[in-house]
């Protein structure tokens, strides 16, 4: 209740003050907001206002009347109706809530889950502000043109293009706040804590939040959950889902099989695997991705397809064929989520290399899609994939080798395969329809590794293409 109230007031304030200045109505709302915040934050100082709050409610996650409640005291009673009770999703949620408990010095520990989560929420909160800064830079650039040059540009509605971009930023910001609201509820945080965190870190020398990660997470909605992104899913999902069917043809028995999908992003592949009947555990390190992921799978099944619109291209003006393409919206979701599939799907936040340290020999399959090259230490990834699999378990991989920032080692594909075999994997033959044989000249891998053209987060209407010769293989853990 409080999160939605404060978020709505905050949006109203930021939109109206920037547009119209702080008029009397806005001032009254601001003062009212501060009084309510004070009453929630300091119930002993403002006891008379507590009568307005429902009994047992708390905007700070601490029960009223107890300023020293244990951080774990209320976890098992939270949101039972909204998030389920005893389900895989609820157990995964309780697991991350324990990780979010405040520990000494957590505010300055950049690796602490609570700080990382608040930084991601802050990024979504600042989406509009950061986007408008970009628009303002474009306005400033346009203003530098000479009178004569502006006359030339009068043949195109460039100023109107800037205005429309600002209007669409506001539309996207509504979605960003939906993601914030659900994230605060799911992770048992309050809007007051988010605002306090933002205030404490607003002027840090090094930015706490990453605007690029916010933009990419929003774009991944299109990649995973719209028909406009189907051209990317259609060349990466079939070989994975078909391989799972091949290993487990009996649909009735799939409920007893556990599939782990690290680097799950916004969760469409994980959802499709769960829809096949498997118990599916999605894993994601980035809270930017997890926040959008959780909001997407929270959309009620009663919500019609394509009920939401996102304008995903307005942050990138390069390589645009037309202004209409730049400003166009994309509707989502393109599917109605199945409640039984969602019951089989859970999300575990955290670093793959540490989040499953106690689950050796637990999983029947590990699926890695565009994942293994994200590792700082790819050998550690291969070792952990092997460790969490049961003897005879299956590893399905598809993706490029685009190593990220500061990798410890950067093995070539043949070296990755050799290391995998040394770790304890055995590659198995793959079907020709999944791509060209990458190692037709190497007997031990011939017919087992296949490359296929796969795009990544590209706009089919743009003048550029971002794609890879993604490598597909299947391996089993030696008995």
C-alpha cells in the first residue's frame, strides 16, 4: 500500500514540478507526503497518525510497536497470498530475502545483494531523468547550428522529433515504475528506503546505478516477450527445447526432472522449459534483469495479449531508417502465461558460481544460452556446471564467445571444448539441422558442435545488425 502511494506521489511530483513549477497543490502534496513518511519512519513521535494505518502493516518491514524486531522474524508471513505459500517460487523468494538482510557496512559493500538491488531500483527510478538528459544534449547540439543550417533542417520536423521522444520517455517511465512497485513488494523493501538510498548516493563520485543496464533490461522485454523479438528466439530456442524432448520424451515424467538455467535474463526460455513440464530454476545475477523478469511473470493470466506498449528504440538514434521506426512502439506480452508452468518455475538471484555451492549433483540438465562467455573465469563456470549435474546429467549450450570485461582467461572454442572434456564432460552428436559442423576437420568433435547465425537484441528495421555464429553443443557428465 505504502510503496504504491509513495511511488505515485513521487511520479506526480517529478512530472509536475519539472513542467509547471511547485504550485500550491504540489506543495500541499509534498508536505502531506513528508508527514506520512515521518509517521511511518517514526511511529513513536507521531502516534496519532498510526491510527490511519491498517493494524499489522509496516512500510519498513518491521512490525509497528517493535523497533528492534529481528530481520527474519516476519519473513515467513510476508505476501503469502500474492507470492504463494510453500511453492518453489516462494522458497526461492525466501532464499533471496535472507541474503538481503542488512549486515555491518552493507551500504558501502558494492557486492552486497541489498545494495546491488537498491542500485538497480534506483536505476529504474532515474530512467526518465537520465533519458531526458540525453534528449537535452540533442537539443543543445541542435541549438549550435547556424541560422542557415537550421533553415536547411526546417525541411524535416527535427524539433517535433525531440518533443515526441520526451513524450515517449514518459510512457516508458510508467512501465519502469510498474517494475519498481512490483520489485519493492517482492523483495520486501519500501519506497522510503529506496528514496533514502538514492539521496545518500546521488552525489557519489562513481555512479551507483547503471542507466545502460536499465535500458538493456527494458529492451530484453522485446527480445523475450514480444512478437518483434521472435526472430531471435526462433533461431535459438528450438534446438534447446527439441534436445530436452529427445532426452525426456515422456512428458508425464518431466515433473521429476530439475533444469537449471543460469543467466536467465528476462526468463522466456526458462518459462518455455517449465511449460514443457520440467521443474525449472532460473538464475540471474543482475537485479536489473531480475526486476523486469519478475514483473513480466507477475502479469495476470487474465491480462490480454499485447496489453502493454514499450518504445525501446528512442535511446539509440544511430542506424535508424526512418523517424517512424525510431519512435514506434512494440506491444507485449505475446503469450498468456500458464499458471501450472509458473508453479514449476522459480528465480534464484545471485552469482552462479556461488549460489549453488550446496547443490552438487542435484540437476538433471543445465541449459546455458548466451551465458558462458560472461564469466570472469570460464573454467570456474565449466567446473560448476559439471558439479551441479547428476552423473549422466546433460549440459546444453548455445551462444558465442564474446568475453566481457576483465576475463582472467580467454580460451578459443577448441580450448573450451578440451577443458570441458578434461573437467568430465563427453560431447554427443547433434543434428545437422541445427547448423554447420564447426569442427568437420577434427575427428573427436565432428558432428557434435554446430554454428548458426543468431542475432542478439537487434531491431529488424534498423540499418545495423548485431549477430554471432552461435555455437551449439550437447554434453553429458561422465558416470
